[in-house]
C-alpha cells in the first residue's frame, strides 16, 4: 500500500482553516472512532514546524501564524496520543518541550486520585521523557539515579515549566455539580494561559477537547450536571482559545432514543447526551460526522465522513465551507486515504 | 387558485412579513423562531439585525450559545453563569434611552436559543417563563422610558426537552407557542423542494438529518442536493396572530444574503408559491383543439372510423344475455371486404 | 513455567517508574510467560485462552496488553461465561495474577482442566483425522480434500509467530476441557473481590483493591481482571447500574489499563437481555471498552440444525452468531482495515474448544445442488463418495 500524506488532500482546507472563535464538532460512533481525525487536526496545526527539515523561522514566514494546541482528552491516554502522533511524524513530547503543545489528561485520575500521589507523578514523567531515546535498549531497568537527576536539572534550569510533558496536567473531578466543573475549567485555562505566555501577536491557540460528553454521561443527573452546564463549561473554555475542536459520540442510542417519545421512556443519560450533542451542533461552524458504511463493512473502506455546516456557520461569503460526503480508509501503517464515493 | 385571489394574498401577506421582519408598528411583540439543525435560524436573525440597522432600531443580543458578538448588534449580553433575573437586569441596563427630546428608540431583543435556559439544572423551580419573557417586552423600571421592544426567541426543535418536574404544567414549548404573536418555523428550501417532488410523485417524503435515525448522522443537509443547485434560501412558515384575533398562515422564501446588498431596502422575501422552482409555471393553456400530442403517427380517427368503432359490439354485451354456459362472449364480427379471410385456415 | 526471580531489591516506588518505561517499548518484558509480541505491530499480547478468539482480534493474535474486552451475550445461555473461564484458566496456567470480581470462590473451582497446549490439540485433531481417512482406499481422495480445505482452515490457530515461539518458548495458548477441572498450583493464587454493598458506588471498593494489589505487585507480574456478568442483579446492588457508578468504574478501569499498559488485561461479560444494546448506558460501556464482541446464541437447541443436510458428524453445527462491534487497537486507530471485519461469524462451543468460524447458512434439506456448491462444510461432494 502506498504511504499516504499526513493530511489527506481532500481534507486540507477543512483541517487547516479555523476561523476565530469557531467550533468544529467531530462526531463518532462505536465502529468509527474520531482519533485519526483529531490527529489530523493536530498535524495541520503543528505539523510543519515539527518536521526537521523546515526551520521554525521559514515556517513562520510561510504561514504567518504560529499555532499552539492544547489537547484535553477524557478517554485516551497521553501514551496513545504520543504513539499515534509519532506514526504521523509528529513528536508531541518535543512539541510540548517547545511550548507548542500541551496535553491535559482527563483519563488517569479523573475520578480517583491515587493515594500515593505525592511525588510519584514527576518521577513517572521523567522516566517517560528520559527513556524515550533509549528505545534500542529494551530490558534496561530504569534506575533510580539518572532519571531523577535529569529531572532535577530540568526543574532547576527551566523555572517556567513546572511539569514534564509526559505527566501533563491531570484533571480531577472532585466535589459536586458545577463547582466540580469549575475546578477542571480552571485547570485547563491555566494550561492554556501557560501556553499563551509564550505566544506572539497573531498566534493562534487551538483547543481540542476529546469526548467531554463522557463527563456528562458519567456524572449523571444526580450530580447536578446537565447538558446546559456542560455546554456552558465548553463556552467558558472556548473563550480562551482561538478555535475549538470538540469530539463526541453520536451513536444512535445516545441521540435518537431521546426523541422517540412514547413506547419506552428514555433514560436521563440519553436525553442529556442528545441535548448536549445537538446543542453543540447548533453552535458548531462545521460538523464532521463519522460513521460506518450502511451497506456493511468493506475491505477498502473504513467509514464515511460527512462534512456539514453547523448551526453556527455564519454564511458569510468569506467563510466558504463546502458540504460533502467522503469515504475514508485507514491503512495498517496509520495512513489515511480519503476519497469520494465511486473513486478509489 | 384564482389569480385574483393570489394577487390579493400576495399583497397582504408580503406586507405582513415586511412589517414583522422590520418591526414596524410592533406588529409582533414576541416572535418565536423554531429552527432545527437542518435549517438553523442564524440567517434569519442576521436579516432581523440588518433591517433593524436600516431603521435604526437598538439591537440587544442575549447569547446562550453565541460566543462572539454578531455584526450590527448594539449590546451583547452573555448569559453564562447568570440567573434569569440577572439577565433581565443586564438587558435593561444596556439600553440608554435616547434624549428626552427625540422619540423613544425602538428596540429589538434577540435570544439566540432558549433551550439551554429551559433545561438548566440550576434553574430555580419557581422560574416563570411568561414573566421572564414579559419583563423584556414591558420593563417595569422607570429608567427605561417608553421604549417599544420586540422580542425574538429562537427555539431548537430538535433539542429534546428534559422531562418536566411538574407533570401537570404545560411544556415550555407549548407555553412559548401560546404566548408568541408570530411563530416562524424554518425549513431548508432544498428539503422543501425534495419533499414536494416526492409528494408530486406520491412517494414517501424524504427525511433529513436526525430524522434519518441513522447511526452517526446528526445533519443531513447537503446543499448540493441533486437537481436543486439553485435552491438556496430559507423557507419561513409563518403563523401570525393579528390583533383582531384572526390567524394568518403563509409560507415565504428568504433568499440568501449574498443575493442582495446589506443596504437593500425593498422587500426581498417572496411567497413560496411564487417561486419558480417550487411552483413551476404552468404551460400557458393552449387551444383545446390542439391538445392531442403531436406525433409522426396519425393517432386521430376520422369520422367514419369513429362510427365504425362505436358499432362494434363488445363481447360482454352479448354475454350479459346469459344464453347458458359457453354461450355469450362470442365476438360478433361482420366480415368486410378488407378482411383477408381464408375459409380453410382462419376460424372465428 | 519457569520460576523467575522477581526483581530483588526494587522498591515499589521504582516499580511505578518502570511501568511507563516498559510501555514506551513495544517488546514485552522478557520475563513474562504467556506474553508475546503482536505480529501486527509488535505490542505485547496475551492469550484469551481460546485460539480462535485470539485470531479474531484484528491481527494481533491475542489480546493486546492494557485492553478491555467486553463480551456481550443475548439470551440466558452462558457461552460468554465459558469464554471467561478459558481466559481465567489460561491466566492461571501462565501464572498470571487473576482478579475475579463479584463471584464466590466456587467460580475458580469450575475452571476447565488443562489438556495441553493449543498446538498439541490441533495436532491431535489432525492426526485423528488422518487416521480416519486411511480406512478405505476410496476415501483417499477425501483425505487430500480434507487436508487442502478443512485442514487449512481449521488450523490457522497459532499465528506464524506463535508456531515459531512454540518450539523455543513456553506455549502462548493452552487447550482446556470444560468437563474437567483445572488443577494447577497457581490456582490458589486467584483473588476474588466480593461486592460489598454500600451507599456509595459499589465499585469503589473493587477499584481500590485492584489498585493496591496491582500497584504493589512486582513489575513483572501480569494481571488479568475477570468480571463475570457485570451488573447482573443477582450479584450487583441496584444502584450499580447508575451511570455515575458503572461508567466511572469503567473509566477508572481504563485509566488503570493505561497506567499499567503492559501488565493488565481485562475481560468483562455483560448480559444483554437485562441491558439491551439499544440503551444509552450500554452504548457508553461499549464506548469505554477496547473490544466489543456480541454473542447471539441460536434460540433453539442445535438438534434441528444438526438433522439438516448441512451438518455432519465431523462438522458440528454452529450454536450461535458472533458479532464484532469493536476490536482492540484497530478501532482506536479508526478501524476498518482488518480482513475479519464485516465477516459473519458463528461460534461452536464444544467440550474442548470455543471455535469461531465464518458463518454461512446451511443449504436447505435435500437440496443436493446447494450442498454440492456449499464449501462451508468443507465436505466432500456426494459424487466423490459414490461409485
């Protein structure tokens, strides 16, 4: 199979242009996940400057704006994003070092804080960092010595940076209702501001929130968090970023059960999810909908991507967003081929 | 429909929509816009703002889901983490009545989506929707002067409402539709065309977006629907309650804003029935004598042929006599000279 | 199973540091039995205890470490339970640490007995088949036939890498007999985590126990988390199916998986008759799992199918359909490119194996033409047998 360019040509315009304060919604289902598309957004924002043969200076000339990304992920670990981005040729750890990228971990300790939290995270992080180049030496037990000294050096040298990229900011859900959301919001905004501190005029901050809908599902009505509160939470974060990309699930049971009134009463988790997802689509400038083929699985098609204008599309002439439906195929090497129906 | 009737309807109803959209004579203090993902109300709200600018109306935008202040809005009120009372207060505060000399400036208050408010968990159970809306239209404060305010509220039809706490009170949507003096339901023109095309063929009307009930589909609107390339615009289904109590129901078409300049004063909205795509003009009625299709074959009958045809006794006429089984139903045919009948081969 | 020396002199704190280190390198820790690199991308995998389920998992020939596999089952049968027992038994034999949630210790005594490695079972089967085929000369053609078609399909079990490993290394997957009981010294090492009724989340105590045992174990211990019949009301308190409890539990489990990427796997079964797939809660459980497999047993007993022309004494009739909704790793990346995706699968549970194979409808009774045409059975044509 030929290797594919990191950005599928048909998607380049959609991926690279995010107007100010716009919201892009990516919807996924069980059999058609959105991670590959999120990675493409990451690449579109960070890709060129991380490639080794392009110096940062010329990149800035070419493109005018430098982009930074803050990725908040609730369902997937830093390890996953790092490994998958690597397959695209994007070294997130290095970008994090260069203050172009920050990861906010909504998975590891969201609902349970480990009792032995003191000191351990930094240690873990240093191990990730320092053993990265040591891939060729499997089986070496990371000693207590070298990593921690490196950490100490780092911390000493770079006073600005408090954390290692591997142990990005971890979100915690503590407390009840909106107050718990506020704490997380503060944490994320702190991360955004930390990135912004090194931002020049005209630089753009892209915020990617991966599946905040889980938060809504897992906290439940009993905790006083509903679709409106979640939407407000997103708004609060949006205000701090140039543009926002949001992923959420659009599986039939989560969307359609709420509207079919009558026979069976829909559960709160369904009603709230539908209200949140559809409400977000009303705000979004564009909605990228991923789904599987209706006709059943095929060997050379992974799924269908429908790009639609959301309710927040302004309809102005300069905001030209073409609606279309495309097929995509994820190759074993991680490359993605995007093509129209009937093409191959 | 008689042409006279249509032109009468056209004059009246176009005047009505013009009055409503331009907020003249406070024809409608509370307008409810019911939109969906398939046709969001954003373009219509832009049109409201554009017209308000033209007639120098003060525009207040209450944002439940809009992040950025839209162009042409005088005051932008964000509602994040605010209680309804605080919103009302802030909306009243942003409007400085014009100097005492001039006539009070009219004002337009837009709520971009009422759903988040209605489904908010932090909402006080004592929240009363009618008085909340009423407080915008008829502010009680002395400072506001005698501004005439029109309220335009958007309701997303596809966002499901939460189950009500009080099972016996009417749903918020019914309250809104009952209170509103005008209700505008928005449809996508291309969908209306597709549905009409299906109806004309007695087919089931197609459904779009969420109604497709397909896994992973939120929006179905693809503006490049086959054969409707030019079908841009929004269909407005207006239900207006006149002061007299009479109701008016009409369908309009609002063309996309790129078709006219922002300073355009003349009415741009047309009746849906006047649209050539929706209602293709009938071929003008031609001479009834020429209603036969033209063909290289002569399909007509001469008088003699017609007489002959009428003379043929069809089998069942005979069968009705019931001469017993096997009888009747014979074809009675008188051989003519043009029949090439062979006694030995042919039989009747 | 050689007994390995366990990191002498390493304190718990350093172990934690070792975890992410291991996760960055695809190769598994050398010292772990029952772990082998995936032929697809080299990540460490472990066996589910049934070779044909291993083969279904998107080319990894095993369950990748750090992944949660959810097995859903319709109806009141317990095929999923059998899969779970294979999974647990395999873990016992590989001397991994098994954590069983919510069931009493009797469950551990019902694990199927070990009868050798998976490869040995395959060989035995093939040999038996060969012997049978040598009975009469007129079956000689049949023998070739069987070797060509049935043989090639029946024995794909160990992936190429596995076969090679089998010689040098201890077996990756074993064969078990459901009618026997497992006797293994490591069986006493299983831990059973009971459900403690509580006003708070019933899962909190489980999580805590899992975290402490896994966190405090030596860094080369491999863990398997076994959760039979999740949310079953006979075992779980009513508030367990509140989303804030069960979904948070899944999320924390996922977090644990990502913290110990190379050391933990989990297999969970869920009764679909109680929690249908059309509900939002189950969909979220599925979305939080790495692999989702649904078993749809045929409603009636297999007898009816057996008497039809399709099944023979050699070929057992399928007992149900198997659907793969999501596969580990593959779908996380976007999905779709696996050769197994989109196939209809049928499963057969026999005494010694849980077999998954492509499903096709049996030809109608007496329809000899269809029977001839059907390649399903891998059966010789009638004309081959007649003179």
